[in-house]
C-alpha cells in the first residue's frame, strides 16, 4: 500500500517576529506537515545595533523605526490572526544596556512578549533552520547578523552541536564607516583564531541576508541563470574571489551593481571580509547558501518528531499539489508503481534517486486545474522556482524537467539554456523518461490510484514491460496507453513489450 496523503497533519499558520541587530521582520508561514510556505514577509532595516559598539545602547533612530514596524505588525496580525505567534530578539537587544527597557516598551505598545535568545540558542536555531531546508547538511553553519556571528557544527547524524557566538557582525566591526581592510582583518583574525580547530569543515552553510545578497551578486557576475538563493553553491575559489571583489568596492561602486540591496551597501564589504576569513581559517571548500535560518529553526523545533522525520522535498511537493490537484492518493500510488522499474536503472543522483522519484510523483497532479495547452510550461516554471526545501539546484531543474515531460512529449523544455547549464545530458534524459512514465501511469489509470494497482511496469533486460492483471488488459492497455508507453521506452532506449 502506498503512503496516504491524508496522514499529514492539518495545515496551520504561524507567525514569527525576528528583532535582529539590523532588521526587524514579520514572516507568516503556512505549515503543511514538514513543508513551510511563506505567505507574508515584511521587514524594516532598523539598524538597532548600529550604535552598540560606541555607546553600548540601541540606536535611537533604529529603535523608533523598529517600534513603528512592530506596531504595524501588531495591526496586521490582529486582522489576520495566525494560530501561533513567536517573537524573538538576538544580539543587539541581548547586549544593549537599554535592551530590557526596549522590550518593556514593545510589550506595552504591541503586546508582544519578545524572547531574547542567547548566543548559543541563536546558533542552535540557525543550525535547525539549515536542517529544515536540507536534512542531509553537514559541516558548519554560520549565521551573520548585524552585530554577531553564530557558528555551530552539524554532527554526523545531522543535528546541531557545539555552538559559539562572536562579535563579528558588520556593526560590531565598524559599519557604517567605510571598510578598513587591514584593521578589520586583524579584528576578525583575532576572534576566529581560537575557533579554527573547533569549527574546521569542508562545507560551510551561510545564513543571513548579507550572505544571500553576496550569492545574488555572484549569480549576476557569473551570469548564472537560476536566481534562487536557497542551496546556491560556490566553490572555494569562486567564493574567495567574490569576497575579495566586494571588500574593495566603494559604496558608489556597489550602487552601480544590480542585484545588491541598497540598504546593505554599508555592511556588505564587512560581510564579505568575514566570509573570506572563515573560508581561509576553517579550510572551507564549498559555501552553500541557506534561505532558512533562526525563524525556520524555531518552527522545526515546534513540530512533532514524526513530522520532523519527513523528507522536506517530498512533503513540499505533496503540499504544492494538494491545493491544485484532484487525487490526493495519486502521488504515493505512482511512486509504488514506478519504483520497481526505476530502481533497476543506473542512479542519476546517487542515493537521491528514490527521493526525487517520490517528489516527482507528488507533482503529477500539479497541472490538473490548468489549461491543457499551457500545463507543461506552467508546471515547469512553478517547480523550477517553487519555495520548496530539501533540494539543490540540479535537483530543482531535474524535477522541473520531469514536471514538463509529465504533460508534454516535446524533447526540448522551456529555458533550454538554463537547463543545459545546470543538468547533464544524462540527467535531462532521465527527467524526460521519468516524466513520461508518470504521464503513462496517469493516463493508464485515469489518475485513479486503485486502478493503477491493476497493472505493473518493469524492466527486463533490454525491454520495458507493461502488463495488466488478468481480465484487465482490454480496459487498461489501449492505443493511447501503448503510445505513452512507447515514449517511455524510447526515453530509456529500450524495446516495449505489452502484455
């Protein structure tokens, strides 16, 4: 029996208010099983920690900006109350002499009870956030805020352990003054020196808006075609080159570069220098950008152990289709039907093939409510850019191509240049085969999960064999089904046998 879609918890909404050293943000999420969907996201770059190194207090201008934003957040949430509201503050409020007074004012004017996270808690939640986006992540997580840098190691079984907080946020290092590279490098080196052995790792997961902006800038400079920050990867050489380039740019130079947030011009060179130092000091070979962080980590912690064990990619694809599809059980049934054939093929993504097959099957009904002339193109675009966790960029492109071939027999996908840059020819061909096989299963059964059980698909030597249960041959193996099966066989370079 296939997994049942109705076993997921009922979707719920939750709001997280993040009072950071640089920004104050409200994010409202829809939590659908293990899947997190952002349904509202608003921030104000208040710069609460801007004056902290010099005065030991919160920036007064930033404080008023933050209060204005928080009062607005209260109004928004009163009009659209989610099930849960979590409010948390980080380094600036934690360290400022007037932090407690600020929190009392927040409570009096908005009713929000803001929890002040310790540095260790902040590091832990950042690591949980990375794991919410990629449960297989290993190495070290670095969360760069306005006033501090949190470092934490991911242990061998994927959990977070061994965290530390360092005064290496841009405001703590001297922003908004122009970057003095030599002076700042000495400060960063001094702070990192005791951490070198403790956090040495080949893979570094970068959390925080500053580093996401660096990644978007790298996409611009490299002419990278898929502007999705989450799970964007840079090798050591590329990341170092980018960091050194940004460090040496003046504010006016940065203003001329597309893709950089105008409100981060003062802090971005500092963020780049910290990244360079981490790569050099920790022996990092690969930088992976995570769009998830402390907020998502807090939400992950609130889930039941059973839900946390779900794969976020499969859960996300299932949730994406749930609001658009017609047959909730179809995805699990297709997975069970296709696995015996596809598990015998040479892996396209090593041990990730079963997860990608399961995720692709959950997307089978994505185009159910779309116009048939446009289903394939729209499904491709939706999957390519969907805010679904648990996949890197090649896997994202693979699933988009699979979704396209689910609805079209065309051999060329939309954005062929983008796809060719991200996916090898072998993976593109596998996506076409898998999408065609999902289409075959859907047409054979009329998207009826129980009817699909009356047939079987298998690979036997150089043959793709499609059979129906005794007495079901005429009802299942008609001309249209034979045509769909031939497309699958051709994509797999096999002969077709119907029986």
